[in-house]
């Protein structure tokens, strides 16, 4: 679980196109451009994000404690 849900989510897009056509009057060329920008911000999710974040922090602490325990066991076995 990352903290990214707590921050604004922004996305952008851009496009361009060009077309040429031959007509009886000569060449006809056109160009078009498009762009977009959107954003989202989490306002309230019933504390789900906060609880998920805390749970992942506890899992990280638990994994680190397991690592330290395994490391200590390996050291005591090696002696």
C-alpha cells in the first residue's frame, strides 16, 4: 500500500493529426490538435486508505522483526 491514494492523481494527453487531400482546385491540407488534462483527489473513503496504510506499516514492521529474528538465529547457530 502506498501513500499515492492520498495525493492528487493527474493525467495528461495530447494528440495531433494532419491530412492532405487532392481536389480539383489543388491540395487541401488540414491539421488538428487535441489536448486534455484531468485530475482526481480523494476526499473521503471512510478511513479505508488510512487503515490500509497503517496495516501495511504493521506488515513491514513484522517482516523486519522476522528478518532480525532469522538473522539472530543464524548468528547463534554459526557460533
